């Protein structure tokens, strides 16, 4: 049985990419945002996946876009750094259809 490929670790607070169980999945990787809520016992509350993808590196690109959009839309950076996109329709809302 071949060994599973190891991927680099993601930074803290970046989110996660999980390999899902199942032999013949079309999209075997789940892309999850970082958890922000915790239950009274201190355990993280599970969050829904952003996307399911067929390649781990594509999942990293989705998480990168997600992190970029959450930072440019956050109240702290909205007033300090007016983020403008180069074209209309080129924005944080996933206008490309792949997010």
C-alpha cells in the first residue's frame, strides 16, 4: 500500500483541510474555516465546510482567498485600508463561481 503524501502545515488560525473517508470520492478534501465559537466546556464547535475539492493545493488557495476576504471585510481594516478591487466583479464575494 503506497504511503500518503504529506503536506505542509498551515498557520495557526488559518483553517484546515481534511481528507475525508471514502474510496471513490470525487472531491476527497474538505476545506474548513477556523473555529471561532467554543462550548462551555472549552471544546470547539464544529463549523460547516467552505468547499469540497479534489486537490489539497486547490483547498489552500480557497483558504487563502477566504482569509483575504475576511480581513478586507472586517470592521478594523474597512476604515483603515480602503480595499478596492481592480475591476468590478473582481471581489471577495467569490464572483469567479469557484468559491
